[in-house]
C-alpha cells in the first residue's frame, strides 16, 4: 500500500477518534473542577512528555485516578481530543489525565507503551499532591489508545517495557480498563490488509521479520489471573480492527478468570456516534465506578 493511501486511512482514523466524544473539548472546566494543562510527566528520548489533569476542586480525601489515552495509529492524535471526558470524570470524583506520547515512525514500539507506563508511575509518585489513591487506577483509550490502555492493565513489572522516563520505584499497572475498538493480538491472521502498514510503522517491520516484537506488543500475550477487569467495546464493521480481535481477548480473559464485559455494536465502525456513543460513554463511567470506587 502506498503512502498517500496510508495517510488517508490515518486521517480517517483520527477523525473517527475525534468523534468518540460528545461536543468539542471545553476551553474552561465546569464548575467544581480544577484543571491544569501541560504537566510534564517524564522524558522520552529527550522529548518532554506532557499531560493535562482535571480533578474535583472540593477535597474528599484520596480519589481514584483514570488515564485517558487518545488514538491515531500510534502516529497521530492529540490529548485535547478527550478534555471533555476528563472533565466528566472529575465531576464524578476522579482525578483524570489525558496524555500525549511519542509517535511512530520516528519512535517505534515500545516507546508508546513506555510513555503510558511512565504516566501512571508519575501520577502514583505525586499521589499526595493530587490526592490520588494509588491502589485505584483506571485506563480508557480508543483504538491505538485502547491498545495502550489494555497493555497497562495486563503487563506486570517483570514483563518489562517500563522504559527510563522516571519514577522507576512506582507500579505502572492499572486496576480497570475500558477499550474502544483496540487491537488485542497484533500477530493474528485476522489483521486487515489496510492495518498492516500501520503496524509496520509502529513495530518497524513485518511480523515475519519481527515475530517476537509483535508478540511483545500484543495485550493478549500478557493476560493472567491478576489482570485488570476490562470493558471492551467494538463495532462489527470496523475496517481497521476486526471484531474477532475482541473475541480473542474475551477468550483469554475468560480462561484466566478475569472479570469484565464486552459490547458488540452491530454495524459499528471504527468509532460511532449518536445514542450508541452516549450509551458507550455511560457504560464507561459506570464500569469505572464499579471497579474503582469502594
């Protein structure tokens, strides 16, 4: 597939992810929500890594924290896409961050997961400052962001890929995950032709040349009984991530005894809107409440 076609599909992906919200990101937080932008959470290959943070203004003690990760084929997107989601989470009593991370093809795997892990470690290291309960972390993502969120939910410290972004003494694992149409097994034969060049740029080559990297980059590789419960949302007409990927993760989680739920949107693509989106967002908030609030 030539580069213009790849670029076109990437643009389509970014637009789909931008639709995974209700309205535009609010320029000012709603009443009762504190908001801080451009917090440096670490360094990656000399680059400053930043997040935006929202939290309830009124202190109620230690609160659960949720990291929201944008998509864009690991190569594009902006954390501002999900400002409205972190505001909504803060209104529900969470500390919530939307994060930036390094992009491929300049930065190949595992740069992106290293950055996501660094975010969680940074927030745990600053738990007293932001009144975060270090035992109650969640991650929400769409597409490539969902892939990274799932990695945070299944990887343990001895699995590696922690990187050297800082706060190495803190855990990077989360206790709940919500995945909007995220790929689960990058090595699988069900990966669509259109997605293969995107994975090529992410990993740095084909799965024939780098089978171990594709395995390392797949959330399904790490599933075991100690992993985070997951809410998996997926459309049946997704041109980039087939719904068979969700069923692979469902089987793996079931075998490991990990709790969770999945919703398959019949006819849904790589992102959806209207009542389906509103229901999916409400399911997200309810699931996080179930898992992260006492």
